[in-house]
C-alpha cells in the first residue's frame, strides 16, 4: 500500500528546524508493509495544506499530517482538513472535559484558544495524546485513512501505536521482513565499498544505508512476494555475511543505540566509567545518562574547557599544557587518568579537540581530536581528524569515544 506524509509548519521551511518526525513515521509504517511514496513539507497556509492533502488523498491509502493542531492562530490543520472534506467541526465533550482536568491539575487557566483543540471534524475519532493537550484525529475518507498528528516528537511518537492499530484494523496489511545492522566509527563510503558487492548480489533485498555523524544504520527489506521461511532465510544470510565483513564495527543488529549497548556491557561486566570532556562539552555524559539505570555504571564526569580546570580537577600537568597545548596526546592521556583516579571508575574516558569553526591552525586544524581511554592495565590515546560542522565533529568524537570503550570492555 501507498502512504504519504504531510508535515505542516512554516518553520520547517527555514534552516532552523528539520522534519525528523517523517523518518520515525516511515520506519513504523514500513513495519506493516506500507511504503512512503511521497512527503510534503508545507507552510501554515490554507491553500498549501489543502492542495497537498487533496493530492495525497487521491493517490494514497494512508495519509498522515504532522503539526498544526495546537491552540495558536497558525495551527490550522484541523480547520483546513474539515473544509477540504466538507465536514463540520464541533466541540467534543469528552475532549473538553479532558482539557479542563489537565489544565486544572497543572494549575493553568483553560482559555478559549485552548478549546480549539477539542474541536473534531464530523466522523473523526480522537487519538489519545499522552504527553500533550492536542489530541490526534483519525478519519476515513473514501479509500484512504487520514491521521492528523501533533508536531512535537515526544507527543507524536507514542501516538504511532494507535495509528498502527487503526491501519491494521481497517486495511489488510502485509507482513514485512527486514533486518538491520548498526555500525560505529566508520564512514559511509568505506562501509559501502566493503559491503556493496555483497548486498548487490541479493536482488530481492532492498538495502539502505542511513548516515549520521559517527553512526551508520544498514536496513534490509525483502521486496516482493515470498513465503516467510524464504524471506527470513535470505535476510539472515545477508545480515550474517555483512556482519562478518564489517567485524567489530557492528555494535548491534537490534533497535537500540550505541549508548544502550555500552551501558549493557558495562553492567554485565560489573564495570564503570567516568568522563572528562573539553570540546564535546558534556555530550558523552549526556549520551550515557540518556539510558535509564545508567547510575549503575556511570560514575560521573567533568567538563573542563579551561586549562586551569584541567589542572585543578584532573591533575593535568601545567608543563604538558604549556609544551603541547590543551589539544594534545599528553593532555588527553592525563585527563583520562585523572578522571579515573578521582572517581574510582574502572575506565576513564577523555576528549579534547578543536570543534571549530574557528581556532584551527595548519598544525592543529579544525576537527583534530584526541581521545584518551584509561584503565588499571593501560592508558591509550587515539588521534582523530573528524570532518563536518562543529556539531558533527562533537557528535563524531563522542560516538567514537563510546565505541572505543565498547570494544575495550568486550576484550578486556
């Protein structure tokens, strides 16, 4: 079946905001055999939203809109959909009571513009929003199923379970067969050169490589008709061959992040880590503590931008700073040792570098990063040169450091 996504919001047409919701929705729809054939991004203008909606409803069996369901004057998706479908809008008493209860508990006054969120087009079914005040909506329009979802990811993502339930209830969806591998510390071009000849020899499997700074995800989908045994056998064979080719750069074949994998192996080994960060500004610590229960293995961290803090908090030698500079092998080494010894962690992980966009020289260019890893047997430092923007360099450095920790824990 064919699906389309319409992301609504003028801010999505500027450089300051990206539509990440569509990626999440696409992944969920693929689970039941739906292929997203087209995505629209439109501003908060009635004619643009209506034009995209009418085109999508004519050509697709599942259509999802994102955004424009809030209380402000530019949240007009609900009204545009009602007008386009010729359905009257009316207040839903249950939604009104829910809003009153929500606002009373939060200590806020329920205003008239908030009540707009309780208006429902004729024949629509509300979808529960567990993390916000704007409910989603589900409508049947001819052969199409239409879903109106709020824009904030923390609200939209849990609501996709209701969307999937509605799709399965009203459409005969096909079973999909897919696998994945996630890879760290490798570039997309290097990975594709290594595995391209392998996956290209499986014409019935569609392979996609999704790239983000420091992390790659390889997705494998069976294309076309097949019985379960054949499809799963071919997918498993391909996944196994690629995992063998990529070696220990593969950190999982499951729906989990590198930070979760690192946490699990630390917990299973009964070991702990502490971090000392300069150019990454606490990003490694955030990644580790994004995982519930991380207090079992993460001792804590120090963000030490200044040289004086490197000396006072981590015991970095002043002579090393003067002779080699803050971005250097000796300083990264001493930072890793210092954080390990001061916290009592089994591993000390440090990062110091030049994230840019300024501050680089011919000897120490932007993207130069030193990563230190210390444990009771040894302390080592890796010198890396990461490409990209300031944000990309910080992300690559953090993921690379965590991946090095993963490999070290597994082999220690």
